[in-house]
């Protein structure tokens, strides 16, 4: 059985202010690294979904909107999950 790979996808154009040299077409061999990069990414236009998908199979293992990742959850509130 082939090892899982992870791809970062978005319904918008992905960029990263912190990770300037990121190639968003890259397939990651580590799910934690893929999620960390996705969490630091933003989309243009804003508030589009960012997700990490396991390959093969297409299972979404992480999903957020770029504004959610950039904004902390206020105390006493729970982050929403899609």
C-alpha cells in the first residue's frame, strides 16, 4: 500500500505572508506539516476555504476559512467546524 500524501487546496487563490516561498502544488508526506502550512495560508479573495486532502482517496483532514485561521476565537466561544 502506498504511503499517504497530503495536498493543500482552496476555493480561492492561496498565498502566505509568513511562508513566502511555499509552493502550493507540493504534496506533503507529513499531515502535520501540511496542516501547519494550510493554517498559515490566506486566500484571495478573503474568507475562501482552505483544506488539506489525503491522497489517494480525497479525504479532507483539515478545513477552515482563511479568516478563521487568522482570527483568534474570543474567550467563551467555540470555534465552528464545517
